C-alpha cells in the first residue's frame, strides 16, 4: 500500500527490482536514474555492506500527473541478488507496490532465475501478500547473450499466465524504460481500483 502524505499532497509508491545476483537489477536502476531529468528525481543512495549493494532513489514521473490532487512519486529499490542475503531481500520487499523481476537470459542461469522468483513469492508471503495480486513485470535481461532462454520458458515453468513480459539488454538501455513504464502503469491502475 502506498504511503500518502496529506500534508505534502504526495502519494509514494514502492517499486522493487528483484532477481538473481548479477541479472541486471542495478544496471536497470542506474539507467533509469541517469535518463531522468534532475528536477524529477532525488539522489541515488547506495547502501553497501562488505558483499551486498542496495540502491535507492525516488522520482516524480511527468506522464502520470496527479491523482485526486496528489503528486505521484515512485521510490525505487534493488535487492541484493545473493541467496545469503535473504533477510535483506525480504525486508526490502516489505510494502512493495510493484516488482520488476529481472531474469538473466543466459541458459545456465535458468534454475537461479526460478529459485529467485520462488524466493520472491515466499518473501512476499511472509508479509501476507499474494504475489498474484501484485503488479509484477518479468524482464528477460541480457537478450544479447548466445542462445538466450526462450521467452515463455519462465512463464511456463513458474505458471505465470498473463504476467507482463519485456525483453531487455539493460547495459544498452534496451527494454529498461518499457519495463518501468509497464510496471508504474499497472501500479497506478491497481491503486485506483
């Protein structure tokens, strides 16, 4: 559920980028941050420990406008991809209004993608959230790799009928903005219902 500031007239939604380690979550967020006008985004914060990194920034999208007189803001987060940071990943998911699941298209990463998606489901369940009711976009990243995983593979293996899917090469910016546009649109639609 979004945070609503009645004093500042702002509705803030939380978007989390989730996926296995080195799938491109940070690359997606960095690309978005670098391609937004400075006046529409806050500062990028990086929380580092010895082995993990979490990024955060917020932005006010131009194309959404206002909802009932309130400005709309999106708080964007990445989770650490490594399994041994499960507690951090669960904590960052708390209160998420939407998730961009970034899958690595390299064939040898298929099982890691599946494990990570199942971890996300479990972590959302920890907060009583049914992932099927949450806006989620599945991004197949690294589409420029040799013999990428076929689009549809994860949907079939994880029974993800009807989930929005994008393909991307985040390091080149391909598919990055399409992913966030789809997700933010779905988050707003869900909120208005």
